[in-house]
């Protein structure tokens, strides 16, 4: 038995997923909304970025389904007791990555610790040597001789599985396209391979195959080795990077969700109403911009820490404490990051207010609320979408910087920023422990790059001037 645990960020994440799903279903029946998104998927870089972002989102959603497992009762009572530790579906899927903890540092694919230790022999003598890892490569009798051949064999199995899965996906896509376009199977297959389809299915298939290869490599290798090494306390670095994906997505999405209402309402209202309302909103965001954001964030986090220290009974588990801090960080980042989009929307609304069709609507006595909702808002949505996607990348990087300086997410929560913060001391060792920093950099770089490529495709699809060109 399990007891579901719904954190605040979990609820907001799935609320955001429901909103996006509802908008997608609504946009399917609206040609003017469906056409720009179809243009995004017709872009090679855009479609490739969508596939990569979907992979990150799937991992983040799996890590947002939390529960507390039941523990065995030592007595005969019928009452069910649950563990204090909160797990996620991702923890179950990755299996031993969470529980296989070594003594201290070990390099990627290593079978022994990174540092020498003194070993006491039965005769009383002592020697310095690299101890064997407890889990990494323990299935090998002679790691020094057999490790390389075992890694190559497991990689070959992963490549075979990738080819089989890729062919299956190609078959399904070809059958679907043949049925949809009423073509023969071979004709549809030739169109896909020759890139004669509107949607670049070949690019999507190649990107998906690379992701499948990485997945099968992780399945075959991570169960036997620490593919990205271990950290100071012996935890698997690959597991930490996977768990950090949810933190990055939460910072990027929930902060944007909090920021949007302020930016859209204030920006359009300032540009359309003008006068004293415009002056008041300008004074508000100019004043807020004058205060260093890092000071507001640090003050808010410190106040939250004082509150949690004075009210320990309000949080049952450590994860709930860390989750509240993450949510509070999203709120503060949202409050301090809405001013840039507000300024852009104000300028665009000032220009649109003087357009002839809006002047005609005003002359005919159309209500201001209807003019804003029917004419102003749809014509600034391309700016909103582009800014939102670009801000997502900046917020993911901001989390890393804030955690590095100590005012980011809770130290007990997995995040790329905490990994980088802990890796800065490891870089001063001799020899250098480099794999924690490299793992956080690669995962964060891939997410930010995919988001930036997606934002370029969204800009090209939703900007009216570029679309007409």
C-alpha cells in the first residue's frame, strides 16, 4: 500500500499541464491558432527541440508523482504505518541508482574508489591501495581485465535495442502517414526518408533515436556501473542529474506562470489607458527594477527559513520543507521578473492603440475591455510567447546561480545549482573531481539549448511580420 503525497509544486505542475492540454484541444479547432504551431513543427530545429523538451518534461512529470510507501508492522495491529521518506515514480523506475551508495568519490565507469585508503592485513601490515567499489562493477571477477569488454558488450546490446525501437517507430509513423495521406506504404516511406513531408519526420526520428540510444545505454550500463561517477558521500551523480530535471522545470514554468498575469495586465493597461495610469505603472516597475533582485530573493528566503524554524510542526517531511522553499523561490522570481515583459507590452500597446481598426472600434462605441481582449491581446501574444520561452532558459540558469551563492533551492533538494555549488570545492582537489560539474553542465546546457531553439521557432511562427514575409 502507498499513501499519495501531493506537494504544492506537484499540484501547480499538473494544473499547468491541464491548462496546456486544454489550450491544445481548443487550438485544434481554430485554424488561426493551429497554423502557427504547425509552422513550429515544420521547422527542423523546432521539431528537434520539441522532442528533447518532451523527454525532459516526461522525466519531470514522473518525478512529480510522490507517495509514501507502507512499512511492515512489527505488531499484530491492523493500523498501517507509512515511511517518513517520500518517493516518486522516477525513484521506482531508476531502481538501484537511488540506493547504491558507495563510500566516497569514484570516477565514471570506475570499479574502485578515487582515492587510496590504508588497508590493514591479517599479519598486521598496512598498504595503501584503491579499494574495490561495493556496487560499481561488482559482477566482474577481474575488473581491470573485464570492465572494458563488458562495457562494450552492454553498449552493443543498447545499440541493437535502439535500432529495433527506431525501426518500430519508423514503421508506425509511416503507417500513420500512409493512412492519413492515402498513399502506399513504400511511397510514404520514400517521402519520409527523402524529407518530402511538411513535418520533418526524418529529423524527429533521428532525434528520437539518439534519445532512445541514451536511454538504453543508461538501462544497460547504469545498473552495473556508476556511469557519471559518485560524489563525496558516494551518491550516484547520474541519479542526481535526473532528479535535478524537475527542479529546473519547476523554476522555469511556475515562475513564468506567476509572472504572466502581472506582466500582461500591467503592460497592456499602461499602453492602452495612458495618462496617470501609465505613469503609475511605469513608476511601479521602475522602482522595482531599481532594487537588486538578489537582495529581494535573499531577504525572502531568509524570512522563510526563520518561519520554518519557528514552525517545525507545519512540515511533516524534509521534502515538504524543501518544496515550500522551492515554491517561495518561484514566487519571488516571478515578482522580480515581470517588469521586462511589461515594458515590451506597454510599448506594443501604445503602437496598437493608434491603429486604424482600434480607432474605428473606439468611434463605434465598443467597450474598452472588448477592444483589449479582441484586438490588443491577440496582437501581442507573439511577444508573450517568445518572451516566456526565452525567460524559461534564463530562469533555469538563474536557479543555478542562486543555489551557487546559497539563496536558491534547499540544500537537501537535488538541483543543478546545488551540484555546481558542491563541485566548486571538488575542483580544488588534486587530482580534480570533474564529473559532478560536467554532468550538471551537460544536462542544463541541453535543456537551455533546446528551449532557445524552440523559442526561435515560436518567434518565426507567431511574429506577424515574419509570417507574412
